[in-house]
């Protein structure tokens, strides 16, 4: 790490702290040459490889944008969306890979979105999985119904637990 004041090519770590959400480490450093202190932030990089072969840094914001579109007009709060995006990022980071395929990001979204709102799940899945016709929707709906818990009580579509 170069000193931002004198450009010396070394520094020593004086203090380290993890961020509140645990995604980065803040380090307080001191230059052995000029004695000045400065802070750095370290994050583990996560790269998404797109279908085209291009790669870009993972963005929780992009996950939010895509899911927000699927949830448009649904009784889903911004807090629920933020938690979903965090859950998706944690699941992806837990895989331990520095690079992840964009397809795998979509797969990581489907599960939590399905738990959050089934209609939003169908909207997202229809685009993500490229539904071609009504049969694709019918199959997805049949699968949702078959995998519902057998409580005998249908969930209220207007109610989302806070």
C-alpha cells in the first residue's frame, strides 16, 4: 500500500475493524517514512460474468432493480427487497468463488423471491427463464401449488408479514 502523502511503497497496519455488515475491513495505517496515518477499506471482490463474456463487479443495486420491477404493484416493502438483495449476495459470497456466472445470480434470486411473493416470483421467472407460452406459466404455477405446504389454508395474497 503506497502512502498517499509521500508515495512510500510500504505502510504498517495500526488498527483493523470490520464494517457493520461484515462485507469490508477498514484499516488504519501509518507510513514508516513520513509517519502520517491514513485509512483504507478492503472488500472481497466478486465479479459477475455475463452471457456475452464481459465481466463486471457484483452489484446489490442491480439485484434490487430487477427484483423491484418484478414486485411492482405487489405488497412488498423496500425493507423486504433490501433483505432479499442482502440474502442473495450472502448466498453468492458463501459459494466462495471470486467469479460467478450471471445465470447463477438469477438462480440465487429465485428462491428468496418465491418465499417473498409468488406473483413477483412468476414475473421474474418468466423473464429470467424465458417463458415462451402459456404452458410455461401453467407448469410454473402447478409446481408452486404442488410444493406449497399442505396446511389446507391458502396464504392471503394481500398480506405480507412485516
